[in-house]
C-alpha cells in the first residue's frame, strides 16, 4: 500500500508541477495540494523499511534536538528502492535576528547518513562524516561527530525551548533520568533548609554555590569557570553511593547533558 501510494503521489506532484509550468504559475488549489503531497511523502520516507529501525544514537539525537527547539528530518529510501537501504537525518535551526548579529549567517544545519551496505540484515552504519553549516562557517563542509552536534545543540537551544526541568524530585528519581545533570538541590540540616546550585558568580565565573541555610547568603564552594564543569561538579556531589547532604534531599532543577 505504501509503495503504491508513494508512486501515485509522486505522479500527481509531477502533474501539478507540469501544469504550473505550462500556465506560468500554480493556482492556490494546486499550491495547497502540492504542500499536502510533500507533507505525506515526507511522512512515508520517515518510515523505516521492514526489518530496519533508526539506530539508538540517531533516535536520541532527534529527540535531543526537538526538545531544544531544533527542526529534525528523517528520510529512509523511498518505497520500492531496490538497493541497500540507507537513512539520512538532518537537524538544524535558524537563529533569531538578535542571535545572528554576532555571526556570519543565521543557520545551523547538520546532515548525516547511515547505510546498510556490507552490514547484517537490519543493521546500518554511519556513512562518512556527514556535512554541516554553522553561523560562523556558512559554507557546507565535513560535519562533526554526533557527540559534538549534541554539544552544539545544547549550547544553542531555541529561545523558547524549555531546557531546565524543575522538581522537586528525590535523589533516587533523579538517578533514573538518563544523562541528567543537577543544577540545584536542597536538603534539611539542623532545622534549616540548605541549598546548593550553579551560578555565574561575580569575579569567580561559573561556580558551585551554597547558602548554608540562609537564602540571602551566596557562597562560592568551587569555581570550575564553565557552566558545564560547574554542573558536572554539582552532579558529582549526588553520585550514587556517595553520602552527601542532610535529610529530605531533593533535586530542584536539572537538565539533560549532551
């Protein structure tokens, strides 16, 4: 059914385009139908061939990107394709006018391919390095690793993306969240509620902070200087098996690390 639908829609698309060329332009109805066809064709090629699935590293990248307001695209080989299946994925976003002021362009765009050639049935492997466009280097070039792409997405979420999650949740529940990183936690001690968090502190840079039971008190515990390092240091305090904090410890803010 999918293959016959694909062929029918492709033929209809070509007919609309031919009619528009002959008339000099497409009618509003033709333009609307063309958009509908394009949307459905994209849905079809997002479906993996029988026996195949997106590798976990790809699925995780797509989810990570979408949660941060980036656009994603997955394109498997079209129905009826007779050669070894492959999948091309893309992630990207346009910067706002304000964000783009410090760059040469306004586009992040990464394209990667996984191919099944010389693989066991149902398996795919990364094909080449992929390609990339970034605001500081607008020309297409070899792309970075998936890990590096995640770091770039993490550093440049869309302005309206929700990247900080708020609790409170227990320490045990926090440890169930894959790749979670603590941004703030609190606990009871000597009839006071203590809080520890990360902050870009004056004179110190990004630091782990503590209030020692007084919300108006902001004391620097350690200064790793970068936000990522500060979050990693705070997260290490609550590592499984490590005794730290007093009673009723809760994680109040956290994020998913790249």
